[in-house]
C-alpha cells in the first residue's frame, strides 16, 4: 500500500510543514472542556491521532497528563522531540482502534483532525474500554470555509482546477453519518471562528502539510505551487492573506 493510501504513513515527510504551518485551535476548545469538567489539573487524556502535538500542548497547558497516541512514526517523532522535557506527555505508538492503554484509564479522549481516518466501530469499542465511567470524547476539526471570503473561494476553486481532492475521503454528509454512528446516544456540537493569516511561504507550507497535496516529485506539484503564487498575488494585502476556518467540536459520552 502506498504512503498516500495508508493513513498511518501518508504524512511521512510532511511533519515539518504540519508542525510549522497548520493552524492551532482556539482557547474556546479548552474552555469548553474545562467548563464540562472533563479537563482539569491531573486529568488523564488520550489524544488520538495526536500528530505533532498541536492539541496535546494545549491540553498539557491546562494541567492534563496526555497520552499522545499516534501511528505515524515521523509525526510521532516530532511530538517526542517537542515534549522531550515534559513529564506530562507519554508517546504511544498505536492506532485508534488498538491503543494499548489500560481499561478505564482516561478521563477524556480527544481526536483533532484525525477521526475521519478511524474505523468507527472498532475505535468506538476501544474508546469505551479505555474511558472512565464519567469520561467523554471530543472530536475536533479546523474546517476551511470554502465559500466565505474572497481568498477562501479563490483557494478552493484553485484546488479543484488543479485536480486536488481535499474531501477527506468523503462528503460532509458522509462524515456526519460517521460521527452520528459513533455517538449513538447523541452529542453536543460547538463551533468557533479560527482564522489564519499567512504570507506566501506559510501558505505553501500549509498546503504541503495536507495529505492530498502532491509530493514534490509528482508532476502536478510545480503547477500547483505556481497556481498558489498567482492567487496570492491577486488577494494579498500587505504581504499576507487570510485563510478562514471554523473550528468544530463534537462532544459526547459513549453509551
């Protein structure tokens, strides 16, 4: 299976760009989890598909101990380097469906930009096994707003014109059905504004960090980068563009 088909290795070689150029998450996410009593000093959190540790860092700043469960060695290695002096982080080389964590060992499970890669039924069983009785799961995404703002509209059109499929392997309706199948007993939905200001180098890095971006040795790569140059020049103000996101949180218990 090639790296761009296998979700456990498809981010190989993208970890530097991912760590530097992916948007973070608004503090509203932390505030929400704290307000629900799920994130507190000493809380045990399993951050599933933790990548380079973008959300993990925020959870630890709130006082949690984080198990960073990540199957991709390159992404996991970046997080291990990032948190090498941190006592509140444990790197776990495992998949969502088989974490290896003890039964009823965590107060909260988070999955940021990762749930769409999981096998829904298998990870649901695994999450129920490792969650404590009063625990919950938070699924988090930064979703680009394809139809809001001149630059977002131009950027989305540019990707389509270049033949880039950024659908995360399914339509929004299909993703929602997976979420509803996961949270059998219902869930709470919250959304927050989360825009990202980017210069040209950062915009290109943000695109390279995506699993759907052609690799530099792909013939489609250079035409795509030239297309990015063109729309940046057309839409930049004082050397930057605004990429608009909505941070979406699906929060619920597992019954």
